[in-house]
C-alpha cells in the first residue's frame, strides 16, 4: 500500500509551503511557496548562511548604505532562485505586506522582483508574484497578468475575494484552511470533524465556484493545521503543505480518496463584482475581515523583523 503522500499526488498537485531547501529536496514537490514568515525562518538555517553572506556582501559593494527593505527582496529572490534549481515548477515570492493597499506600488514591486529573478537567469514562467487578496492587490494582479507576469493571490478568506480574483483572471488563488478553522474554533469553542471543518468547507466552496464558472484560475488550498484537513481536500487542484505535515503523510500508509464533489463546469458566470460590491461582500464576513487584517499585520511584522535582522548583519559585516 502506498504512503499517503504518494497517494495524495494522484489527486492533487503537491506544493511545499516552506523555504527550507533540504525539506524541498526531501519531499519533491512540484512548486514551492514562500512568504515573509517562512523567509524569516529560513534566514536562520545553516544551509542558507553562505548565500546570505554573499548576497549582503554584494549589496554593500554596490552601495555604502544598502536599504534593508531592498535587501529583503534580494534575499527572497536569491533563495527563490536556489529553490527553482530543485523543483520542476514555480516558486512564489511575496510583495511586501505593507503595500497591500497600494495598487501601483505593488505593480512596481512585482516588476522589481521579476527583474531581480531575470538577472539570475530565472525566467518569469518559473515564478509567481504573491499578493494579498485586497481589492488593490487584485487590481495589481489583473495588470500584471496582462503583462505576462502570473500571480498567486494569498490571504484569501471570503467568497467576495475569490470571485474578484476569478473576475481578474489571476493565475492562482490560495484560500486558507487552518486560519479559517482557527477563527471558528475560537468563536464556537468546538472542534470539527474533517468534512465539517469550516476551513475545508470554505476551500471546497472556492473550488466549486471556480469549476462552475469555468474559470481558468487554479485553486490551491493553503494554511493546513492537520493531515486530516489535507486529506479532506484531496482533489483540490493544488495543496501547499508544510514540511511537518508532508513528513506525516510520507510516513502514513493508506488509501486517499478525493474529497466531496467540488463542482462541475458549465454554469453561467456571475457579473464581475464592482469595488463597492466586493467591499460590502467581504465586510459581511466577520471571519474574513478579521483574518485578512491579521494576516497582513503578521506578514508586515515578520518583514520588519527580517529587515531588522538584515540591518544588524549588514552592520556586522561592514565592521
């Protein structure tokens, strides 16, 4: 009997939710996703220290006063470039969370990231630009997609966010499972069986919306807390999974069956949401409001911590 990780691959494309190169090599995912929190963890890994030192030394040679925010971009791209050497697919690289409500700044930052990758010989078909699923982030993605820069819309918690992403023609969306479940567990004080899990049900609903409308946008379940949540979403086009859960799946034997039906194509597409309809629809979902704001704040705080670490490293290397 196959291990559940191999069995899961028969139904969903597996993506590694990590920046750890050793974990990526071990579990052989198609793609890899990163964010400021994951890069912050990777920043302390021994396997990355030579790369970090080399990149910071190059920055100091280029400028007497390198900016920590630019250094974060350079390191994210350096790490992402290394990841592309060990996966066959794409790596997602995130636009700074502090730009989540600025469409034009997000577009400029995406262009900068693509240029940094191209300088390293990594073409745009190997990367996804990751943006928060705010109205402004979705509008930035719409522009970038038309330029041939494909995007991963993250921190997605509401039907309004999902529909606006489909309307914009984005390449991929990452609806969150665990954070949705966390909110409902705290609100209700109860645990949920996998099929009743609010996070699982939310992602299934996003898959249904995508298939029924015939949208080409790929749905990738994200932010898993348990193996049971992962297995309940077998059949979702892509699943991005942490190394801890990948290891559990790789050790467990058993059959993996696709989850409940996630919809069929052929239904009429709804009229594209206006900005006011999007904001009202999202506003009506208390969980989505809380989790989007919390997620943006959390990524911004990790970005700040990463910039502070880099500033100290730059000072140490300079002295």
